[in-house]
C-alpha cells in the first residue's frame, strides 16, 4: 500500500475498507468516562507542557504547535527490587 | 640416629614462601603430622595459644589494618570470606515508585538506591532489628512488615525554576531548585519502637550525605518510598559491610651479602619508600674478618627497615649487581588484613563479629556431627 492510499482508521464511520469493519467496530468504546470528560493529558515532546486532548482534536501542542506528544506516566505506584 | 630438633633457621625456612625471579616456591603449609620424622605437628590448642598473636597497625572507623600471626591460611581466609559475605547489614531492598519523571529509569534508580550505605544506632541495628522473611503465602506479604524487621524511607523531590537566579546564570544547581538529588534528601520515617532506637545521633541516615542519586530539570519529579531489610553479602553485594576485606602475607627481605655505596642507593630505589634504609658501616663491622665490610668503614650500606610496606615487586631481582645478594620471600603464617568498612559497622567490630560468626558455625556443626554419630 502506498502512502497516498492509506486511510486514517476512523472508528466513527465503520465502513472504512482499511480496517475491514470487523469486531473492532462492533462495540464502540466511549472514552468520555475515563480521565474526566474525555480529556486525556499528554506531554509535549518539544516544550514538555501538559496538553489536554479531547476526541477529534488535532494531535498538536496548543502552546508551541509541536506534533509529537507523549503519554503521561502511570499514576499507579510501581514496585521494584533494589537489586 | 637420634632426632635433632630443627634449628631456628630451619624453622624460619620452613614457614617462608620463596619468591624468585620467575617462580614462587615452597607455597604449601608443612606443619602437619608425619611430615617431619620424629616431630609431632598434630594440632594442639596450647601450642596455638602460645604462638598466635594479633597486632593492630591502624584502627579507624572506616579502615582497620591488623596482623594475624601464627594461624593457618584456611582460618584467615574463612575470616575474610565471612567479613565479605556473612555479616548482616541493613540496606534498601524494595522501592515503591509513585512518580519518577527524571531521565534515570525506575529500575536503575531502584538499583542505585539499594547500593547507598546507611548508618544508624548500633543497638537498634544489631540487636533490635531482626530478619525479614518473605511469607510463603504471597497474599500475606502486607502482614509481614513490622517495626523490628522493616525500616521505611521516603524520597520526595521536585525540581523548579529558581526565580532568584542571576540573569545569564548557567549553573543548573543555581538556576533550578533541587537540580541534584543527593542521598541526604532521603527521609527516615520511624515506625513504632524505632523512634526509641533511632533518634538524635542514632537516626538512620546515609553514611555519605553527598552521594548523587539523580539529576533533575524543572518539572521533573521523584516521589518514592523504600523498605529496608537486613541481609547478608552472599545474597547481594549491597549487604556487604565491607568495601574490601583482604589479606596479604608479610614480605621477607633478606640481605645475604653487603650492598654498599651507590649500589645501596639503587637497591633502596627498587623498593617502595621506607622499606630499605641506608646506614654507615660501623668500625666494628669493618674490622670483622669475612663480613664483606672490610675496608668500607663509613660507606653507606642497605638495611631492611620496614618489610611490611613492601609490595614484593621483585624489581631488585632484575638487576645483575644484586644477584645472590638478596633473598625475597613471604611469611606463610603472617596475614596482614585490611578491612575497609562501608560505615554501618566499625571496621574492627566487623572482624570481631566474623570471629563470633565462625565460632557459632563451628558449634552448630559440632552439634550436627554429634547427632550424626549417635
């Protein structure tokens, strides 16, 4: 598949040939319950600011415009052996 | 032919390891029964008490040097191994990381924290604190932590911009608050009876407060708690109470024939400073026939001053002018120990504890042997 043929997977439409419309689309997941009103925070790769992203907003830092965003670290405690 | 007891020179020769230009000779012990006809070398506690002695050369909290004279290599080596691997100390064992946004990975950070040596009240560390055992049932693990087997530590650091920094400042430690996380930032949280044993000067704290743990930049944070447990060096090197515990054999330097004048100065330079001294030949020596000093009165001769400082580099054996004039060796039953403590124990207490440990082990073994033959 060339670069031009590629279609961005779209969970909303459900008729995209690229993802075949299988069980993946059967149960549409609602993300609004998680992380308060569908807003998920990411970290900007350029300016390290916390970027709130909702569904369908472009993946872009509101402050500096960088397109590389990282997931935040888990809020859970992680246990390690000091060895 | 009746047996003649060995001369002093013969006894000396028997317990000296010969060190030659390219070989080492006479390395193994020979004071065992049936080795020398007519001599009884069976092990005897009274003979051992008569001959054994301990000399301390240096006794500082972090470094002790002492000699065990008149014991076998197996005993000396047992002490060395016990000091490294069997004396219990307290060290960070589990790290619970709530947040770590620094560039250093969680695993690496936990490992670094484990290696930091801690100090604390001696009575609490050695008497009050007991072993922690992982419960057989993993679900009971949270019921296995008590004040007598677990020590809680906390480290909460967040790096911020320093508003008061001078314009054009480039030093990160001045530009930011908490740019460097040091061992002194670790906070001890006493639980239960721990405050009775670990307060004031006896508080559990890093031995060296300036150990750098991580570097941060503004917005980065380290927030974690730690559990310390007792352990032994055979489990992990972080539990070893010594940075190094080693021994070497006492060097022997025998000057067989006189070394005089410029040769003597060259000879002294073959050894570390202070091992060989220069003394003028006395009138009495010069007048003695066959001593090799005849007609050399007033010239400088080489004498052995302090063989303990020698490294036995064998440099003097490489030079033609000293051929046949000097013999190098090591005393087989003279062990010079060097014990370097990491700070939780006094360095001499580590050795005493090793002796007690070996004794207890021997007594345990005796009981089992008695049970075995019963």
